[in-house]
């Protein structure tokens, strides 16, 4: 038994060292900016890249750290109006977070070929799945926050950014709380805008013309009755 104690202590020390290094590399050095709320394919791809980074923080810390730079580049390119390069950077971030699949055996090729695209990392816990759902609902709510074509309130935009950053930082309770604040605020603003539109009078009244009935048929006197 005395010979096993040093070996067990060495294994434990090595495990703690690896866990500490993974934890240090798992948290991105810079906070991720919130993805754009516009409903277009590029904005949706950037949002998927943010979710991929949030999932890879625990499953692939090195990939999440590398994908952070591609994600920030996608945000900058999107703000500059270069949507094509922005989407490519977002797809690159998703690919960097994915864990490379194991090589297939050469003697027995698989019956179904593997997909050519890189899969997103899987969700780590039910709490993370709930937080992702709340953040997705917050992003949808801020798209239609208030009147049609109006700019969302700054407080809702800030809360949406806070929810996205909390999701990446694995603070799932804070992500759900900020998302609920956005959902409730935008629902109230949307209901107020609908009520105001319903009660508002039309800008230009509809002109009403005078009505004059037009005879459908003309009575022709009967010659027999005239006698």
C-alpha cells in the first residue's frame, strides 16, 4: 500500500494541473459582443457562432478561445457592411469550436458517409439548454420591440447584450434573468404600439361623394292600357 500512495498523489496532481490549465484557457480573454438582431442569414450565422462558443467553453476550451477572434472579426465585418466576409468568419468560428472527429478505420469504411460540415458542440447541461432558449427568445423579441420600424429601447438592447455575455460566461441564471427582462419589456412596448395604432385616427379622411340612385329599368307604357 505504501507504494501506491505516491503514484496516486502524482496522478491526482497531474489531473488538477490539467483541469486548471483547461479552466484558464476556457474563458475567453475578451467579452463577446452581442450578435446583431437583424433577421438575415448573416446575423443568424453570427448568433449560431456565439452559441457554439458558449457550448465549447467546457467541451473544447482551446477551440472556444480560437473562435473568439473569428467571432469578433465577424462582428466588425458585419458592422462595416461586408456581409459575405462576416458570414465566412462566423462559419470559421463554428468550425473552430467543433471537436475534430476520430479517423475512420481504413479496413471497414462506414456504410453512411459522415457529413462534410462541422457539427456544433453539444449542450453540456439542462441549465445551459434553458439559458440558450431564453437568449433565443430575447433575440426574437428585440427584433419586434415596439412599433414597426422603430429602434428598440436602449435598455432592451443592453439587457440583450448582457444575456449573451452571461451565456458565454456560463452564468445561466443571469442570462435567463436578462432575457426575461428583454422579453417582458418588448412585449409591453409591442402591446402599447398596437393600442396606439388602433386608437389613432386616419391621417387623411376618406372623401364621401353624394349618392344618387340610378334607375335600373325604365317603365314603358302599355299601348293597350293607354286606350
